[in-house]
C-alpha cells in the first residue's frame, strides 16, 4: 500500500517573501543589534573622515608672546577655528586650508600686536597728560620703532633698545649728550660682521638728535660687546680680526691635510697651525732731494739776483790823454759757478781812483720726491705648524693588524711637504714639527636599538594608532552585530515542497511528518564504507534471528508511517 507525506510551511521567511519582509520578520534582538552596529559603523567612518581632514595643520604665527597668544586664541574661539599649540605655546597651528583666511581676519582685528610698541602710543594720548609723560611716551615709541627696525635683520631674532635722552637746558656748555644701548638676540649659528654692526650703530645714531655713533653700545645675548672694539687698540683683537686669524689657520690646516692624506691614509694625521698676524697700521712719509739726472740735463733756473756797488776814489788821473783812454771797458765775464772776478775798467784806466763791487746769485731747481708708505694690515709675521702622524698599519698572513713606526727618511720627506704647502720662510721665523706616534683607538660599542624602539617605527605607530583602532572596532561591530543579522535576513528561501510520491518496496522517504521544515535530499549520496564490526548492528541481527515477527512489525510500521 503506497503512502505519501505532505509538508506544511507557515514561516514568514517562506519562499516568495522579499528582503524587507525577511528583515521585518527578524527577532527584536537581531533588529537592535543590526541598528546599533550600523550606527556604530557610521560614527566610526565620520570620525575617520574628520580626523583625516583636520590632520594637516600649518603654523599660523610663531614666536608669539603670552599676551599675543592669548588674544589670538580668544579670537580663534570666536571664529570657530580649530587650533593646536606647538613649541610650548609659542606657535599656533590651524588647518592648512584656513591659514591665509585666518591671517587676514586677525590682521583686520589688529592681531598680533607684538610685544613692542612704537609711535602708536601717541595716538591714544589722554587729556591732561603731563610733559614728563609725553616725553616718556615719545622715548618709548622711539625705542619701539628702533627695535622693530633692528629686528627686521635676517640674523637678529629679537632686540631691545635703551635710550638715555637728557633734559635740555638753556646753557649750551652744560648740556649732556644722549647715549644708547642695543641688546641683540641672534639666531643660533648666526653672526654679525663689521658692516652690519656699523649699520646698526648708525641707524640708532641717525634716529636720535645729537647722538654720537661712539656713544652707541651693541651687545649680544652672551653679554659680549660687539661695538667699540675696533676703535680702542687697547682692547686687543676684535671679533673680525679673530675670525680672520682662524680662517688663515684653517686654510693652512686644510692644505696640509689634503696633501698628506693621499700618502698616509685618511684619519692618520692631525695638524694644527698657529698664525701670528700683525694688525698694526703704520704710515710713513719720505722726501728725497736729488740733483738733475743725466749728462745733458740743463738746470732749471728758479731765481736770479745780482747787485753792484761802486764808491768814489781819491787817486789822481793818470794815463795818456787821447782817444785810447776814453774807450769803454770790456764786458765782464763771470762763470756760472765760482767766485766773482774783479771789475775791469777802461783801457788805460788802471790806477784810476774809486772802488766797486758786484754780486750775482742764481737759484736752480732740484729734483724732489715725496713718498707716502702705508703698511698693510693683517700681515702674517710667523707660522708654527705641528703635525702628528699615525704609525703604519699592516696585516700579516694570520689576519692580525700590526703597527710599525715610520722611518726618519719618511719623516723628513713629510716635513718637506708640510713646509712647501704652508710657504715656509726661515727668515720669518717659521717652524714646522712633524712627529710619528701611534693613535689611541677607542672602541665605541655600537648600541643596537631593537626594531620596536626605532624612532621612525614609533612615529608610524603613533600616527596609525587612531585609524587602526577605529578599523578594528569597525570590524568587531560588523562581524559581531551587523553580519549575523544580515545573514539571517538574506538567507536563501527553502526549496519548494516535493511532490507526493507513492512509497513502495524500496521507496524513498522524502519528508518527515510534523517536521517544521522539509529536509533537502541530495540527488546522489556519497558511498559510505560499512564498518566491519558494529555492536548495535550485531544486536539487530541477533534480534532478527531470535524474533523475526517483531522485526517485521517494526519495519512495517516504519514503512507505513504508523506510530510504533
């Protein structure tokens, strides 16, 4: 007799229902878990987006005073602009996309004002201010303006200016001259040369009436006096002269090192040069007088003077009267150099009475040479060089390193090279000393930092800690709350109920009565190997042998589906 089994399925997730129907049909616990998981995922995503968008911060202002920093932060809070602190509060950072906009808005509000004030003090003058307060405000404003001007230099980090402006009275002789002091805070590694110091001094002196540049003192952050050293020879070398000496010594050391390193190897020598430089300034003037040079050189007459003196005589006339005695005297001939000759009278006038004298003075130009000699400053008067050379290292067959001293001949050759490289002059008093000694090598133990302590790895972990934690929480929420609910909602519908088929001998049991869900039957079951021995199977066989009627009844009931 054939029998059939039918399946009745009343579940809301039956075939034909959509995703929304299956979602509505979920239990309340699954719905709450799904809603909470989706909300948590949305919050995590929004947090990551906001954190990534605000991660790029740029410096808005740096090196701010506490007063300016507080005013800027208060203004940023009113503008609803996020900000961060850096360098202990001296720098304020804002998002990179808002830097320029925020700067313009703060400039419109008059920020930052700066720690120094200038002539804007006179803009808010109160009624009834005294003359002393007016002079004090003017002095403060002038100091502030000079501070701003000096602080604009590239090497100056900050500056302070102090002015001493005495009161003027009606007595000119009793008036005191003003003076000024400047304190500079230089950037690390920066220095001021002589031209820049002179510029600062003249800037201050030109801004204050009747201020002498010699009355301006400039100091650095260490308290060293930068100005006035060049004007006082008793103070010794100034900073520029010391720097010049150091440059000369460094240049000679570099020459020696570059010449000897290819010969003895790198890091096998140490050299030191001491230069004695003369910075004294001398000036000499010479005048030389020389006669006219050359055989054909004619002397140039500068002046000529002649005088003649004649007196009456008492002698009587003598001679033969006639025309011969009345002839004029012959012209006198006198040499250029030598004593003057006696005057000649007329022929036949010898013995005539009277006396006469004639003098002639002639001055000639002589060669004159005027020579002014100025000695150069910064002349090297003496050089002293000391060079230490390491022993020669050699490796034997066993790989052991041995050190051997250099020979005297090699030392002499190296000394000659050092002398030639530095321009050795024996008459100047230069000295060169080259010695050979083993270098003491200090073994420096290398500290191996583990990978998890490397700075770059720590920075990477700090920067990735927030995103990694957010992703981990998101995964836990998804797999713990969202995924189970979604899996239950999108589960495939059960297969359609199988058609009723008669069961005969050797028939197949498709469904089970009173079961809530039909069990899918695979088209082909895998072949299973029967166990060789089974206690329950042996008992069943034994029961079939002992009571075949009872076993047949049980099988009949199973086939017919009747309750046992």
